[in-house]
C-alpha cells in the first residue's frame, strides 16, 4: 500500500472511529487497522484518535512558541542581510545596536515584539533564518610572490604575540585577478589589530612596494592607536628595504616580523579578515582597470571600514576544550572593534571620543545602501571606449 493510499484509508477510518460508539465496536476497527497497516495496537489507537500521523487540530507537543516566525523573521532578516549575514551569536550582539536604526527606517515596533527580539537566543535566530541562508561560489587563486630580500633581517615570528592592548598588526594582500594572474589588476591590503580586531582595508594597483608603503602610512595616520608590531607573510610587497626602513627609522622602532612559508595559521587573524572584509564584499571577479583601484580604495576607507569597525561585532577564540575525540572551541562575548578599543587602557580619550561621535552620526542602513551603490558602480565599471580621432 502506498503512502497516499494509506493516508486516504486512515482518514476514512478516523471518521468511522469517531462516530462508532462503544468500546467493543471501536476495538473491531482497531484490529482492522492493525491488520491492514501493520501497526502495533497502542500506536493504532493514537493514529485513530488523532494523536499521530498529522491529524488536523492536533497541537504539537511541548510549550507554546514564544516567537512569531513571520513578524520576527522579517525584522531579523532585514538586519541580518544589512549586516552581511552574521551567525546567530554575532547577530544577537547586533540587535541592541541596529534595532533603533531599524525602527527609524521601517517604523516603531510594538513593545512586546521589541522585548522578544532582545531576549531571543542565538540558536533561535539561527533557526528562524535557516531558510534564508545562501551559498557562495568557488574560490579564486593565490597571489603571493615570495620576497627574497631581507630574509635574515626580518625575523620569523615563531610564537604568538602575548598582547594585552592594541598596536600589534597582521598584514596581507588579496589579489582581484579572477581566474588568471596574467597582466595588471587590483589588490586589497588588509591590516588587522590582534587585540581589538580593528581592521582597515585599502586598495592598490599592481601591489608595488611604494604603493603598499603609501597605503600603510595612510592607515597609520587614521588608526586610533600607535603601531607597536607589524607581522606579514613572505610576499615581496612586504619583504623589502622600503618597508623595513619605514618601521625602523622612527623614534620608537616597530617590531617587524614575518610568518613561516606556507603556514597561513601564523597570520590567522588577517587571513580570516581577508574572507569577511574582502571576499564577501568584492568576490572573486577580476578588477583590471586603475580607476577601479581608486573606486575600491574610496569604498574601503570611507564606508566599509567604518561599517565593520562600528557596527559588526566579532568574536575572539579563547581556548579549545578537548574531551576524548571531541573538540569544542570557546569564544568570548561578541563585541564590535570600537567596543573592544574603548575597554583598552591607554587609548587616547580624544581619539576615542571622536570615533564615538562619528559612529553616532552614522545610520548603518544608509551606510549599507551607500556601500551597495558604490559596489555596483565598481563592478560594472567599463573604461570609455571612445578615442579622439587623429587630426588629418
């Protein structure tokens, strides 16, 4: 008997069971269902009485749902998409930051719904948003070219810095080459502070040594803390005399180190930011026009870096607990880089106050719309094909 035939048969038998008076008469129907469907007797009683097999009117077991899957999902999905699809733990930390801006954008919420959203757990948020998640495509190519100079002057960092404050940076570049490394194209330069996770990203054309130093100097001028250490991979854009002198010829020398070859975990913090801050924004398409580097650099400096540092909480790995064959990673409470920076002693209070004023003046939804608008202009950019005609 097919499942459809069985469902139709049980629907008829439920109606007969409901109208059949007397225990003995109902027992005959139970025997018939057991013989036809092969059910155990107690289970057949539950099926005929409407307690199993999806009978209409039967309430599911357990407590009543606390959340409205329609109304609450609309609010969560709007914030979740605008915040670059974070996990439930980070999204829960975002709700107090983003909810006031959501109400200004889409109208005030009822107080019960506002309380529900603030009290909702991270697991519940993940369950409500499970139907909204999407997968990204394949990954691109690696663009690291080893630098052979100064291998003896720049030491390998063999252990993690024991940092308790800001100032120790990890650096890396990302190639926007598409499927081919041939020719000229844009690169993204990412600098991440280990302690606060404050991340600045800039775009450069062709990853030249002078261009890299220029962008690093621009980032240093905007950082709210002093650079104390700088760690990079072995790429030639970092392992050169220009950058070495840049960090050595100053009143307070910066500790310049490099990672081991082919060991990406040595720069785990910035490698993770290459994904969240570069690839998730720009993707793997090829950017092969110098004007695109300027557009991308303006997008990074004016919109993307404030968006990530002010409104997107991050989690830091604390330890890994091993129980038998199982490993459990323990993370700290999600906080934005600005919140982590505010808890650091020794930070310039004037710079911190200026950053807080800058954050208070920004609506993250408006900022995200500006990012999307400029990103479309960047990815759809085409150089003017018209050329002036030569004089006869």
